[in-house]
């Protein structure tokens, strides 16, 4: 589900924006829900810290005169906390648009209140549509991604590009061999096998994406990949792997 958050210090505007968003979600039967509508950016950040959503869409004002935290600072905190967050600024301060990009907030849209209520409402609805589209596209793509972490940062690449994952000569690390890259990162083959059942364990040192095998050497019991890389196949698994690979190659 895509969680929606609104933060606006004008209570009348907050109530109106919330009503517009809720009604539009209901009309379209989107898998979305307004989780919080608040005039306080600090209350928003506290709620996110206590119950962080997996996927979220935010409508934020930029200036909060009565608060210590600005909407821009709130957006930066959101970016640091959440993996998937779409941010829409709704504000009178159109001159702040460039700053939001300079601060790497990367908002999805910047709605200027001077447009008038009718156009603002339409912009809100358009951003609900666009946010939901980005959310569903993200879900579709992440189902086919191979993800890993290095130094606290997350990376991913399409599963279709992965040739195989192998144990590394460095203790407690593995390497992923892909179409255009070779990456070493902390991990264990067993954990990766549990996380990605589509990778086939050919022996104790390799997890293979059989869809990317380009050939098989029956003499050496090795699988061959488009870039020339090869992996071993355990004797007891060779017949099964050979059958699977040949079936794939014929198709």
C-alpha cells in the first residue's frame, strides 16, 4: 500500500487538501491511504520514525513560521529515512523550487498556491495519479532486481543481467558476476539462495541464473556464459542442471 502524508500549517488548507486526496483515492480505488495530515513537520517526522512506511507519497508546504523545522529540512530527513518516497511541495514560495533540487530533494512536483484552488485541486489529483503510477512501476521492477549492500548503501541491478553469484576469496564476502559488472560485497551464499530462489545452486561455490547460460561443457562439467565466464557443476547435480540448461537453450 502507498501511504500518503500531508503537512500544511494552514488548518483550513490542510483539511481541504486532505479531503481532495481522500476522495480521489476512493473514486479510483487506489491501494493508498492517508496516514497522517498534520500542521507540524516535527509531528510528521516523529510519526515516520515510530512507524516508517515502506512506500509513501508526501504533500509538503515549505515554510512553517511557527516551527523550527522547514518543509525543505523535513523533505531531506524523509529522503534519509525512507527508501521509496515521492515528495510534492505545495507552497506560495515558488522561488524555493531551485533550492529543492540543489539540496538533492528531487521533488516529484512543485505546486504553487497562487494558481488558485481549482487548479491546485487538479494538481493534487494529478500527483496522486502520478505517485501511484510510480509506486506500481517500482513494485513491478523491484520484483526483478538483485539487491546488495556495501558500506551501508544499497545497490541493485536487474536480475536478467545476473550471470551467477560466487563465494569470494575474501572471507564473508561474495561476488556477483553480471552482464556488465563484477561486484564483491559482504554476504553468504546460503542467505542469497534463500532470498533469491530463482538462482540455482550448482555446487557449494556458485548460485547460477540458468536463464543466462549460453552453453555447457559436458566434459569438464562447466557452464558457460556470454562473456566467457564459467562455473562448476557438482557431479551429483550435473544431470539435472544439464537437462534444465538444454531445455532453456532449445527454447
